[in-house]
């Protein structure tokens, strides 16, 4: 019989187990390391936060990040929803190859994905798009494509997981009542996965706000043109303006914290809070 970190032997003597204590020690070191990084940003950025918020350049980078992240995240969901449905509910050819491709994209460095986009849009086809007025390389439009290539596989995987948890019998019942595949998708799958889809949007949007590697490779960091929040931190550090860099990082930290809270609230099962309150009331 176990009690805390002690074990009772057959002879009745209690001996302390070292493994749980060692794990707690490693956990404390890991949390201390992570917490120190967050504390450094807060301590260095909070004193100059007012200056950053009133800075025209920082506000420009904030608007650029919000606009591009919102556009790219919307595009991610537009493609993720039907793609996830195809991977979970259809006999899509080369399904295993498609899943492998997405996993490979998730494991690649973002700067490599940006380099791939740079080659694509620097090709004759990309130059033809530029000639008709659709420029991407070193343009704000490229930020959206950089965020899209990074976040689309992530969005597909999250939505695919949500769709995979839906009981197929629910769709079967709907179809036996005369519903088409689209009707079942619209009236069964989407309502059941509503919170997961919203959570996917929030997390994808947050990832877009912090994306830098692919953006740097495809569009560079031009002040007040292709400058996002991470780009603003990069430029501030490059010019020796550490205070503004820390304050901008503080803004990113606040945005990330808000999105994390929203995602955690939305990821809770529907009615879980009500059940917990009932249990507490019965115990009382």
C-alpha cells in the first residue's frame, strides 16, 4: 500500500522511493528554467510597455500581425475543414501519403518552408503572378503565405483529431433520416466539434502572430512595410534598442496568454463546469 512517496514492505517497514522525488526535482528545474525566461520578459518589458504602445512603429507591427494572422487563419480553416473531412470520412486516395506529408511539414524548420516559398514565387510562374499584380516576395501578401504554409498542417491535424472523435453512428442516423453527406457534416459534425474548431482558430491565430522564420525568408523585415511583431523585436535588437524589444515581447506575451486562456476555456467539454458544481454541492 502506497502513501505519498513511501511504500510499505511485507515486513511492515516503510521505505522511501527515490524515483518520485527525482522526478519532482527534474520538474522543478524545468519549471524554473521556463519561468525564468517568462520572468525576464515581464521584468524587462513592463517598465517600457507604455512607450511601446505609444510607438507608431510598434502599433504598425501589431496591426500587421493581427491582419495577416486573421487572414491566414481564416484560409487555414477554409482548407482544413474539408481536408479533415476527406481524411476521416472518405476513401481518399493516397490518404497515408497525405498524412505523412503533413507530419513532414510540421517537423521541418520554418525557415526552410519560407525558402521553399521563395523558390516557388521566384520561379517563372511566380514572376507571371507578379506581372498581373499579385506580388508575394518581399511584399505584405507574402506574410500571409508564410503563415499559411506553417499553420495549415497544424490546423488540419487539430480539426482531423476533432472529426475523428465524432461517433460515426450519429452521421449514419442522420443519413437514414434522409440527410445528405453535406447535411450530416453541417448539422452533426460541425455542431459537435464547434468548440474544437474555435479553439483551432484561436491557437492557429496565435501561432500566426508569432511566426517569424518563414516570413523572414520570404518577405524579409522592412521597417513599416513587412514588419510584424516578431520582426519588430528583431529590428529593435539589431539596432540596439533592447528596451523596445522587451516591451514588444511583452505585448506578444500578453496576446499569447489571452489566446491560451480562451483556447483552454473552449477545449472544456460542454457542461463540464455544471457537473463539477453539482459534485461540489453534493459534497457540501
